[in-house]
């Protein structure tokens, strides 16, 4: 400033002032020094404001040092504006990302009669490219042709960048002919634009054409191309070829290029090669060290990442904000609060706690690693200007901590603060909707998505599908899917998983056909969902087809798929196949053993189930809460009271597993079946959970079995206090009265149920024949004469043989009877007839099927809500136990 003051003060003649001012402006422009603005006042005093060259230099300085607002004010006061003036201001707007204003300036320039040059056009085209303003860009392209500049390599490259980003393939290839004689800068710019728009294959194809055109790549070309390797199939091979070619072309290994090669090997999971490259030359900087640390973290080598950070300190390289952000993300990935806090303390020591990237990483780390939200909220408050990532981390953290309502409030606060959500924010808030099953909130967010046109993002579409399906609105989920421009594996896997969770297994299996139509192949996760759906539905044929697919696709080696197959065959009553699927698992985990034990127990192989648990312990596999649920249930079915009690009390004592409500319900069932009703009541009174209706109904059912009317009435009363509209309570109480020979009370209870407008859930049966699921309902009259005739034949045959058959009270055929008749008519003789039920089989149908198998030589397998019943030669595997 002193130099500038002396220079201007000692200058009296306009020519000397002009020369001195140009020197000052040239120096200050090159070094971006604000002091150069001191020449403005002397220029006006000496009447030099009409000097275009001097004014353009001052305009450039204002744009660099004081921003586009000040520059625009000076520009408007300039008495004469030439093409350089317009281009300077236009370029300043484009560099500062004021693209819309830049294009407005370009329009004003043309309206003023000033003709643009190649630099003006190039700048305007860059703004069109950034805005995706394709039509405006086409108009500028027309101006390029009109001015005879279409062969200009700089403009040609900029036009390719525009057409690439606007996805106009035909025009882009046409422009390649314009720049075929371009230099390495032109080719590299085109490759860069393709990489930025994620057109990786086209970028590599252009690289090949570049070589064929005799233009040899430089280090910047390779830096761009090396980043492509991790995004394409066989990326490792592509990366190695590029590495070999840069050596062959003799490209100098500078730090930027070395960092790009290290990053390529790290992303291709070859950290040994990455380290070798980093050690080839002694030069290193903070970016190289940060790339190495990030590479270890991406490959889940957290210990090595921390060691690299320590080595970085020994090399006297100061970590930057990205280094600390990466290390905090590493702490999040392993949920290590202690490690994250250590890095937080270092962040404070180096004064980076105000940095937005570090702040965002701190919010994410505390939200994921801490048991409370307090530290995460404090980290968020420490960010001066929270951006969309800050808000998204906070919202997602609240949702993960079960504070979904608060996450909705934060979503509103975020928008009120002027920060617009991105696809990650919307996915996070939709995840909260899914967890809450809040359909109103889901529809509100959906409205916002449509309004902001965010539904074009596949991640947002997938989150919407998940939220609607999770909330039970399958039709809305399908509607979103049909409107999506593109559907991927996550779309269908998420839908199938949510449908399974809601018990809609048939619709979950229908998803497969839609995947095939979209040419989306199953992976191990989607396959597991579909196998689970087949298991839930009990469709053996469909399950076997999926098993074949898993073998053909090589997914049978995945534990998740193998576990689901064990579960499938257990649920379909084929323990031979379940055993075989289990034996094919190389290293069975807890889920594998649980599937086997559960399958054995539900199929009535009680001793085998308990033996499998002993084998599980000998194999060194730790049981979990589900294991004990299956064991206690098995003991209850097998009347092994003492052993079941031992399993229950060993949970906390031996395995440090706290029993849940389900375990207490199983314990009550165990005690109830064993006739120890007072002890079962004591469990209700002392367990650390509030009893629900299932708890009371379990003991009520035990009272029905043992004829304890007073206790049963007490359980029914308590249950109706919780849910007065539960028809199952009335039916259980009526059965209790009937069994106790108090039929008058039973009839009154059923009458009361009818007067209150209550009806039992429709009883249904279904069975799979030749890949088609056939459903039978007690409430409908089947008009298939052949089925009716077969049922009538069974009844007539029973009577002629003198078997004790009693007609059902409602005079309608029960679904089990209809399904049995249909199975005898359609299922091959060598195959068992498999019938699935949504409720427990009634005594009437149980007796009916047992009698039928005395004169029909078929094996009948019925899977009801509780267990399997294997009927053969007049006997049932349950031996009379319900």
C-alpha cells in the first residue's frame, strides 16, 4: 500500500500515470492483491477511465479480489465496454458458479451488439454445461458455426463437455471429428468430462482413439483415467494396464500422479501394491498420506490406517481436515467411541474443530458410536454453517437412536434454515418413516419429493418403496416402482424383505417375475428373501426351484442362502432335505444351528432337536435367544417339563442371555401343559414385562387343557381388559366351558361374541400343486363338484366302515377337508399331500384326516400355526397333543 501511494503521489503526467497504473495492476492481478484498487481514483482524476485496456485490467482485479458484485458495479460504470470487458465479467461469474447470471450477461452482450470471441463463447458454454442448459448451449453452438470457429480446439472441447453432460451421444460423436487434430489438452478435457458424468466405458474408448490419433497422454490424462478403474468390471486389470502404459510412455511420476495410482490400487483392494507405489519415490505430501489412510479404511484395515497416521506424524507431514475426517469415519465404521474421541482431541489441538468436513465426520461418529445423542448434537452445534451433510448425519442419527419424531422436526428445521435435502437426507427420513410405519409422514415426504423432482434419484425411489411396503401399503410401493425410470436389485430386495416381514409371502414371490422382466438378477440377499417367502408359504416346489438357482449361480456357498434353505425345508416338513442343506454348510453359524433345531422341534423330532443343541455347543457355536426359544418350545411339545425349565434358567446363569417376553410366554406354555398352572400364574406376576394378550391366552389355553375354570375365567377377563374385541378369547373360553361340561356357558359365550359383532379370523388352507398355490376357505362354498364328491366319498366310506364321524356344526366343509380332497385328486400318488394352515387344526379335522388315512394310502402333512402333523395309516405324529 505504501508503494502504491508513493507511486501515484509522485506521478503527474497522464502517460506516466497510465504506465505506472498498468504495472501496479499487472502485479496485483498476478498475486491477487487488493491494494491494486488504489489506482482507480487517480485514473478518474486524470480522465483515464476511457482507456479500455486499463479499465479491463482494473475490472479483472475487482473480480478476483472483491467478488462479482463489486466487479459488476464497476463494469456498469465503464463508459466503453469491449469484448474483453464482457468476457472478463462473464468469466468471473462462471468461476464463482453464478452460471445463471453469466448466461444473462451473455444475452446482454449480444443485445448490445458486441460480438463474442472464442473465449466468451467457451465461458458461456461452461455455464450451460454446469446448468444442463442444453437448448441454450445449442444456440451458442450455432453462433460458433456462424463465426467460423467450429474448428477451434478449445471451443470443440467445451462443446464436447456440454453434449457429454447433457447426454446427447450423437452430437458428441459428431464433435469428435472437429477436435481430431486437437492437442493432449483437448483430448484430456473430453476424457475428463466423460469421467465426471460417470460414462467410464466411453472415457476409456476415447482414450484408445486418442492413442490411435497419435496424441500421447500426459500425467493429467492418466490421473483422470486411473479414477475410472474402481467403477468398471475387471477394474484391477484396467488399472494395471494404465499403470503399465504410463511407464511405457515415459510419463514423469509426480506427486499428483503417484497419489492417483495409490488411490486406484487402494480402491481395487490391493493395498500392498498401493504401498509399493507410494515408496517408489521419496516425495510425499498430505494428499498422498491421506489417500493411503483412506485406502486402509476402505479395505477395513483400521489398525493399519492408524499406524499410517502415526507414520505421517513421524514424517513431519501435518494432517489436514480430510485426514481427520477419514479417521473419524474409520472410528464410525468399527463403532469405536474411544478411538473417535482420541481423534476428536487431536482435532481440537490443531484447531480444525470449526472445519465443515471434520464437523460432519464428528456428528456421524458420535451418532453411530455413542449410546446418547448429546455428543452428536454438540458436534453439530459446533459447526458454524451446517450444510446438507451435517443435517443428514444429525437426522439419520436421531432416527437410529429411535427418535423418529424428533428426526421429522429436524427435517423441518433444516428446510427452514434454507438447506435443501439431498437424496441421502430423503433416504434417511424415509427410513425413519419405515421404522415408525408412519404412512402420513411417508406421504408428506413423497409429496415433497414429487414437488422437488427428487424422485428421479433411484436411491430416493428405493427408500420410498421400503417406507410404503414397511407400512403395509403394498399397492403404493408397486405404484412407486412402476413410475421409477430405473429399478435395481435394491428396489426388489427391499420390497421382498418388507413383504416377508408383514407375512405377505405370496406377493413377495411375485416380485421374482418383475425382476426377470427388468432383467435384474438375484444376488444372495434377494435370493435369501425369496427362499424365506417360500418357507413362510410352505411351497416346497418353489423352494426347490430357488435351491436349484442358488446352486447354478454359486450362491449355495453363502451362509445366508444356506441358512434360508435349512429353514425352508424345515418349514415344509422335509427334515431329510433340511439335514442335507445343513451338512453342505462349511462353517455353520448360530443361525444355521437355530434353523436345524427349530425345524426338528416343529416337525416333532424333539430328542433330535435337543441332541442338535448339544452338537452346537460341542462345535463351539454360541447359542442366542432364538436358540432357547426353540429349545423351550420343543420341551413344551415333548412334555419335557424339567429339561425345559433347565434351559430357561441356564439362559442368564450360563450364557448371559436375558430372557425376553417370548421366552416367558414359552415358559408359561411349558408349565401350563405340565399342569403346573399356579406356577405359570406366578411367572405372569413376577416377570419383568407387562403381560400382553398372548400371555393371558397362553395360560387360558392351558386352563382349557386341564379344566381349570376359575383361573381360565380370570385369564379371559384380564385379556378382554386389554382387547375387548379379540374373538380368540371368547372361543378359548367357550372351549374351556365345553371341556368342563358347562356347555350352557359355552353357548352363552359364543352368543355374546356374535352379539358384539365379533368373528374369528377366516380359517384358510393352501397347498402348492405344480407351482400354483391353491387356497381353500371355510367361509366359501366350493363349486367344484369333483372336490365335493370326493369329500362325500370320504364321509360315506367312514360310515360304511363304522368309523365315528360327526358332522361339523356349521354344515360346511372345513378348508382342511377341501384341501385334502383336492390333494388326493391332483397330487401324484408317490408324493405326500402338503397342506398349510393359518391357524391351529381343529379337533374335527384332525380326526377326519386320521380316519381318511386308514383307507386312503397316502401320507398327509399338515403345517398349522403351532407344529407339523404327519398323518399315516390312521396315526398322527402329534400323538393327540395340540
